[in-house]
């Protein structure tokens, strides 16, 4: 059985060594590069199943590496997880909008990173066709009819709230930036800013109820819908 191949582009040797050890113990095959240019060349050469990418890299920075991978027809579908210090949140937002699939803040536990790797790989194996019905917990979304129910009770949502919730649920485990969620906002006002999303999400949380904690805030970046418990 072929092992899943990971490419780690990280210039901090102690972090790279720890990730490599834990990834290989978990059954992955992991290749390490310590700068952006060689990292991108390795992606071209190795065609990995997933790339773990630091932003602050010597030579070619992580954002440029992400941009080059996503603009390469042979690599554009390769999942990317950004690992980055919280002080680089604006860069993280840009990386996600360039096409990265997830973000893990430094410092992190390797257990969390491995969980994110597993989740991103699992999402990549799912069919891309949008379902007509989405179920999470006690809730059911009828996509074509714009209806949300909790058991047998309808929960009224605005078109914007429904669109944001649908996008979040369909991307379970993936960090979505506020700008990405703005695509789902139905607003007749001429001036829309990304902080409008916070208002919509707050309203959604209230309507979903005090016991619902499926929508996580990723500080300075956006929101993530929790992965289903296994």
C-alpha cells in the first residue's frame, strides 16, 4: 500500500524535525525543504498529496510558493496547509484567499496538525457535487428551498445567513476568510465590508441556539465549521 506523501516547506529545523517524526509515526511519507524555491521545485518533482507551508521562508516566501502551486495546472488541486505565527495573520488571510485549504497557528501541537492533515485529505476525497440536503447534528438544510430545520421545527434565516451557513458546512474543517464568506452575502447596500460577516455569524449562532458550538472563530482570519466527531 502506497503511503500518503506530504511535502513540508519549513526553515526552522527543530519544527521540521518534530513534524517529520510525528508524521512518519502516523504512517505518512514526508519530505522536507527549508526554502521556498526548493520547496516549489520539490512540489513540481514529487507531486505530493499535500503541502505543509510556512509563510516566512528564505528566498521565495510562502505566499509566492502558494501562488505558484495554485497557478500550475499540474499542482493546482494539491491541498495546502499554512503553518504560521499569529503575528502574520494578514498573510494567512491572503494565503487562504490564494487557495490554501487550512491554517494552523504557531506554536501548535503535532496532534492538532496531524488532525488537520487528515481532515483536509478526507475533504479532498469527497464528491464535489453540492448536495440538495445537508445534515449536521439535529439540523437539516434543504439547499434548493432555502430551509433550515431543527428536528421538525423550521428556523427562519435570511438569504445571507443561509448562504454563509451553507458555505461553512460544505467546507467542514476549512478556515474561510471573511472576504470569502462575503460572496454569500445578499445585500442591497452599496458599501459592504468584511466585518458585516461578524454580524451575520452572530445572528446565525443566536438562531442555531445556545448549545450549538459548531461555528468556530479563527481570530483575525475568519471562521471554521467544526469537523464531525469520529
